[in-house]
C-alpha cells in the first residue's frame, strides 16, 4: 500500500529526520541516508532538509518539528536498543509520518505501536520479537507503507526504500538524478520479498508451510495444483489451506498466483524476454489471463510495466 504523502508534497520545505541509533558506516544507515542527502542536494535547502540526530540529541531537541521521522539501526545492532526507548518512540510518533528501518522496526514493534500495521521486519530479527511485536502484521516484504507508518527491513533494501520515497515525494525526475549518481538501474518495489524471510519466520515452527512454499517457488513455469502441493508436503488440502490462512493470510492458490506474478514483474524489469515469453516462464499459457491477473495485483499491464523500464 502506498502512503498518502499528499500533505507532505504540499510542504514548501520538507523536513526529514533520521534518528541514527547505530554505526554511521552500517549499510542500513548509508543506504538510507545517501539517497536522501543527494535528493536534498538536487532540490536545494529551500525544498528538502535532512537532519541527523542521535537518540539522546533527538530527545533533547524538543522544540524542533519534522514532517517525517525514522528510527534507524542495522539489524546487527538490535541489542543496542536505546535506554529511553519508550520516550523515544513517543517522540517519533509526534511527527505526521514516522517509522523505522532495520533494528528500528523491531524496537517500534516491541514498544507496541505497530499493532495491526503491515510491517517489514528484517528476517534475522524474527526470533527476537516479543508478545507486543507479534501483534504487528509482519510481512516478508522489503519495505511497507501503511498509512503514515513506514518500515523497511534495512540492509541493501534501505536504498530502494529511500529512492521510492524520493519518487513519491519529489517525482521521477529527481529520483532519476539520484539513481544516476549512485549508479543504480532499478529500484525494487515494496512488494518484493526478503529472500529467506519465510523460512526464518516459520521454518522451525511450521515446516509443512515452508515446504509448501518451497514447492511453489521451485515450480513457477509449470505450476502445481493445490492438491499436488498438499500431497507432496504430506498433509491434506484442508490442512494446507488452514496453514496458509493462519500464517500468511491467504489461500494457497492466491499466494502461488502472487508469487508467479511477482516473478514475472522481476523478469519484465530485469531481462529482455518478450512479454509472451515472460508469461510462459511464469506459468501463464494465456496472454489475456496473464495481463488481467498482473493488472489486478500491480495496477498496470505487463506492457505498461515494460514501458516503464524502457523509460527509466
């Protein structure tokens, strides 16, 4: 879900604050900060101002106002949570838009402020969630926009997250200039997944669910039926559907379809295969079915997606 950033785009001077609770040389930090810093350089100080604060300095700067505040730390720094976390979280939430990146997402979720919110938590931190964090809708995606809450799993995905923000706030032209400076060809979307998130979250607790998803991922070109997946996983169809509904919020058939469609989108953006070839490679023998299903999920047709790539 894209955030409604229309209020922010109307601001004459947009103030963004990055609260860095980790090391300045961590990939999560640099991946977030550098695109935003470059965007500020392109736009000028009268249009975008990016501030950086440590947690302590942020708490001591009570009079300043920011439109977007992000709590940032690399996933490897999760154990270094700030001592004044509760007050820090409440201060972040005072901004119209707020969220976390990397370990910052875990800290927000642990504080109980992401209940019912689609949340992109780094897969490596799934074992560390507490009872409060389990109330968040943890997704395997690279980043999530849910109303005025923004979360990103960190690492290299911080770059995609920051560039998407630049596009949403200031347009494709500014984003293109930043991408060129950073030598980046493609920005991964929020619906693209962390590669091992599902295994990390459910592998030990729900091995049948992980096995079923692995079967889907291994059979994109020639999709299996739900009955075949259940049989290969050694459970009944009803049990399979119950697992998917409980842990992934979807039916197996729907999850499988979205998996194939995301793969097709990746191929459209990353390869020169024709649209027909991409459809066949992802299990769509009917071009019209491929186009209709693609449009229902992504809001545009495969042809429009390919044209978007060519226009970049």
